[in-house]
C-alpha cells in the first residue's frame, strides 16, 4: 500500500479480480505463451519448454497486469463522505 496527498493506493481485491494476469514473450522470435490468471508459473514453464524446443531462445519478457485501487486517505474529505454513504 502506498499513501500520498490524502489518497491511498492498494491492490484491488475481491470476487472476480485476479491477483494478476501474466504472459511471457520470447525476445528472440516474438512467440508468446498465452495469458494466465493469478499465478505466473504457467508462463514460466512455457519459457522453459520453448527453450527446450529452440535452445538458442533464452531471453524472455514477463508481462504482467496488476489491478490497483485508489481510495481517499486520512485527511481527505471524501473519506468521511464515503463512510456516510456506505461506499
């Protein structure tokens, strides 16, 4: 969690929100693993399998999406207003 200027930045959690979305890209040929949700181990395995099939392809980029939320923090007038409204 990061706070600043009366706002708080935190990971978005809740039903249907993945921990993250991941894919791996081979930087040699551009091949991609496909997308997985929540855990990156599937795309990490893909990179190992890809290198096993094409030994010269050893450099990859892990692409991830992480879901964040910004809420009013202490000292922000919206904090009390949202508490009253029930958000």
